[in-house]
C-alpha cells in the first residue's frame, strides 16, 4: 500500500502560512498528491479567504491561505472513514472535534499512513481516553505535530531557513512566535525550546508514540 499522510486543517494552514508545506511533505516522505485532507478543507479555506479580503486583520494572511488552497488542489479529499463505531466513540470525547476524529480513524485504518496534526489538545484527549485506547495504540509512531516538523527543519535546513519561514506569518502560532520572536532569540535556544515543547508532549503521550522525522 502506498504511503499517505492525513493533514488536519490546523497544520495545513500553518505550514502554508510559513510556506513549508512542500518541505513537510519531503520530510514525511510523501508527495502533495499523497496527502489526504478533510472533505471540507477547501470550502473552509475559501471562507477564510473571503473574510480576509473583507477584513485584512487577523493572524492568517491572504498569501498563506492562497498557498493552502493551491496545495489542497493537488491533495485528496477524505470521502470515506469507514469505521463508524470508532468515529462515534471519538466524537464523544471532549477536545476531539468531528474533523480530527475523521482523520484519526482513517489514519488508524491505514497501517502505513501518517497523521499530521497541529491539535495537541486532541492528541492529549486521545491518549487519556479509555474509549480511544485501541485507536491510540494503532497510531503509535505514525503521528507528526508542527513542533516535530519545525525541529526536523532546524536540523536539516538550519535556523535561517526556518526563521525566515516563520517571519512570513509570525502570529499564526503563539508557540512559534514566542520561540523565534519574543526577546533576542539565538539559534541554539530555538532548538532547545522546540525540543522542550516536544518533550512536554511526549510525557503526556508516551515515549516513542510521536513520529520522529
């Protein structure tokens, strides 16, 4: 079975804001055409673009939304989750919204699939729920968060590449803004802070559960 990656709306838009979608795909080992997004991702982005054109304020940029729309044009929309029982169990858990639940269930059913998400609250809720235990264990080593992508890019592309990317939309993620722009940040400190955030998440999810790129 070909490798696929399921991207949630949060990580899709943030990587687009930073113009790092193709870098992320390369790190994960997929092409844009191997990425699966929610069926509603395109209309969601189109609504955001309409609001942005009417009212330019807010953390998202028109350029970032346009990049996300261009990427989604080459991605696959999620059309069939299949496991309705698992989906119903996940949607009953606080902090797991219906869209995240669909992507989680679909990724869990595909042994070679990667789940890329920016929703850490959802991951913690998944880890802490008895109802989701089987799904949670089935995803071990196959989940990538924004911080891991940034960590890997710092390692492989270097601090200037990453800091320039985040400068395109510094307000779209509070943690990235704090790490790269609050105070006089040094490249070595940025690496430490990204790794520290990942370590906090690993403590909640279990060592080895998150994928390392």
